[in-house]
C-alpha cells in the first residue's frame, strides 16, 4: 500500500506542474523512492512548454513588432504561441528588458511602441557624413551615414528633471573607452562627449526604470554603447531634438 500511495502522489504532483504551476524538482525523499526519472523528465518538459503566458499587451506588441521588423513574423490574434514567445524573447534580450520571458508586459509594450514610432526623417541629418540622432521625446537613437541609417533604432535614457539634455547640434569632442566621472564617482564605459560634461556612454543602471534619468548624458545599452563607439570619431555630428517628457 505504501508503494502505491507514493506512485499516486508523484503522478498527481506531475499533473499539477505540467498544468503550469511551475517547474518543481521532486527529490526521492519527497516523492518517494519509486518515482522514476521518466516522470521527472515529463514534468520539466511540460512546465517549459507552459512557460510563456499571454500578457496584457499581447496584440499591441504583435502589431508593433511586425511594424518594427527584424524579430520574426507575429500572428496578430492577441494569443500567445511558441513562435510569438520566441520572437518577444528575442526582442526583450536585444533591448535589455528583464526578465526576458516572452510576456508582453508594460515595459515591452512601451519599448516597442517608442521604437516603432521613431522616424528617420525627424533627425534631419545631413546627406553626407555621420550623424548621431537622439529623439529626446521618444527616448530613442540611431546613427546615419550619408543619408542612410546604419544602426537599428534603439532606446536611450537622457537627462532627468533639472538636468535636461538640451536639443541642438553638437560635435563629438572627446572619446575614451572608460571615463571617470568626478562629480558622481562612477566609471562611464564607451564615453563620447559632445557638450560640456554630456556625452554618450553605457548605462550604469537598469535603463528601463522610467523614474531614473541621467545628469544630461545619453545612456545606452551595452551593445549600443560599443557600436556607437566603434563608429564615432572626433568631430562627428550629434543631433538631439524634441524634449524628454517631464523635464
């Protein structure tokens, strides 16, 4: 009778986990020594398959990701699928959204909305040379060369209230792989200064915390900071336009 009870208990728990309650590892001490390895394998597989849920902004994210492009075709039906989940995860990982679990939540929606709504023409970049474009209103950026965009649209974080990043046309005047900030006592990776103490650099905090802001700099995700540094040279143009909401 004790062996039968152990088998039933292990089966019941496996069904619950497979139904989406989460991946629970059952040790022999908990599930009984008769729980076999195949049962544990089934639990893990089912839990993983049920890991992607439908978020509040599922349909909106499907529409906007299709508009943005580059992350796979989405079925616009407001329902999560394995393909949708993989595409959303890919997007989340690219733009540093945590956790990258494929859920179409508020941060994912906010980021894809800003990116999909960004327009190259708004920068009014010169038709020759390189221009770093920063849309302060949408908190997005990209790089133009000879009238064509050469980097993907990406997210940035600019100056908070009291430290607003100004709109204007500037020139890169200093570049260092890592710059020390005396006022704020922090290293600024991939530093490219363009006005006073303001410049591009890799973010030192989670870039999607909307309540945060810089002291005037343009904060970039690590992948973008490296890319911008690889393109940048002294004398290249930086155009900032619009105004960050709330500043």
